[in-house]
C-alpha cells in the first residue's frame, strides 16, 4: 500500500461540502422511501425513478466525488489544484440535481431536461478536473486503476444521462431501450463499483492498521475484471444476441476477488476489531457481493430478485461503505484543521470527542436491521415492512448526521477565520 501524504491533502473546503451534500441526500432518500414504500418497483415508475436518482445523484455520487478529491492527492500523491473549479462543479451539480429531482416529482419535463444537462456538465467538469490530477503520476496500483477507471465510465454516464433527460424534455431524441442499459452499466458497474474498489484497497489497510508486509493478493486483477465486466455489459446492450450474463459473471468474479482481498487486509489489521469503519466496510463488501449474485440470478431468469438485488447493490452496500468511511474521514479532516488552528493560537486541540467508537457501532446495529427489513419488504412486496424499515433507516440516518455534525461544526469553526 502507498504511504499517505497528508501534507499534500487538498484544501478541506473542496471535499467537505460534497460530503455534506451527500448526507443531506441520504436523509432525503430514506424519508422519501418511508413516505412512499410502494414507489420502488420493477419496471420503475416515475416516483421510483425519482428515488433511484436521489440515491445515486443525491447521496452516493457527491460523496464519491468528495472522496476522489481527498484520496487522489493524499493516497496517490497527485495534487489537485483549483478550489474555485471544485466549488463551481459543486454549485452546478447541486443546482442541476435539485432541478432534475424536482422535475420528476412535479412532472415537469423541462426541469428534468435542464437539471439533467446541468448535472451532466458538472460531472464532466469533475471528471476532467480529477482526471487531470490522476494523469500526473505513473503509479498504476489498484487504487489508481479503480479511481481512474471509474472516472472514464463517469464520462460516459454523464453523456448518456443528460441525453435521456433532454429527450424527456423534447430537445433531443434517444431510444431508451438502447440507451438505458448503457447508462446503467456505465454508471453502476463502471463508475460506482470501480470507485468503491479503488478507494477501499487503500482505506481498508489504513483504517485496519494492516501490517505493511501484507499486500492484496489480486489488487489490479480484481479491478480490471470488474471493468471488463462493465465493458461486456455495454457490449451486450449494443449487440443483439450477446448475453449480458457474461459481463455480469465476469464483474461478479472480480468482486469476489476484491472481497477476498478486503477480508485478508482486515484479518491482518491490528485495529480491525476496534474500528467501526472496518466492520461497516466488510458488511458493505458482503452486501455488494450478494447483490452481484442476485443480478446474475436475475439474468438467468429470476426477475423477482431484481428489485432486492438492485437495492442491495445501489443503495445498501454503497451506503454502508460510505457511512463507515465518513465515520472516520470527516472527524479526521476536522481534527487536522483543529490542530492547524490550535497551532496558530498556541493551544492544544481536543479531538477525542470527534471519534465516538461506541456510538458508531451502535448506529450500525440500527442501520443493519433497517436495511435488511427494506430488502425483504421490497423482495416480498410488503409495503408495511418496507415503510417501517425505511423509517428506522431514516431515524438512523438522522442520528448519524447529528453525530457527524459535531465534526462538521468543529471543521467550520477551525476553518472560519481563514475563509
């Protein structure tokens, strides 16, 4: 694993607002599911599409964008300049996603088109900004491969999504039966999974305090297999007669190798049992692997598992992983800023309260049953169970945000004099 270079970290005003936007999206998503548990169906209805994009665009993607801005300089030692560029990306992206979601909620095609186009432009700007930093170094380990491959698939996603949005608004033309599978494969199997893989190959070893001599067995091979699976899924969407199950199977094998590496890094970690982030991450890895198996089963003729597998892979797995990582990353950023501020003032910072290990484990025991109930309720068509479980997840999310607000407040207090 590469050593971390905290001296090369970005201005914290770059990643933290992305994390804050994502937390707002998390809460909104679960309140929306609790309010309308019957919206999540297959094929999706307009409200279901709204919730799907709230999960992907409102919660998962902004956090992953912030993570890229943090990890590329710290882990890969490739500085990202241009705080104003990142701020502009965030502003355009947030406005575009808000207009897009409101358009679906209010049934306004022009809002959908305008919001989708703006969000797409922001994502392309982000990919160019972060990608330019990635190209500045020669390292091609699993983290660089995952983050770089994710950005390439994000570019395709950011083109196809707005194209469909503009079609809904009447200013473009697209065949949804051809474009939608491409959009899903690029965004979910490409951008989402590859970015998760790239980040966890470094963060798991760091937070678990894995012995330096212990290296992942598969690393880049696992990342490349997931990327190859995404490419095969794209090919299946373009070439009639080419079965999508081949791409799904290849990607699933890559995910299996990745899961083995994560378990191995955690097993050899000196702090693995004490760190909530490791428990969250391993649970997320298992959930994503289960979702991949469900996706393969659905392609073999088991459509009844599509909703449950999709929710596991798109929402539950990434959410658990992000919740665990942010549990450490946000307090870590806040503590660094507090240390710098205290040094300027000649004081000793007190950061212990920003890392509530016991409360973090407690929230996992609340999120776990909530997400499990959601998946069972969706798979079995039980709206009451879905509503109750979504309510539990929403309450857990509110408690999590309240917990993280301490770190955000400490960060803001330390940063405010220099803004």
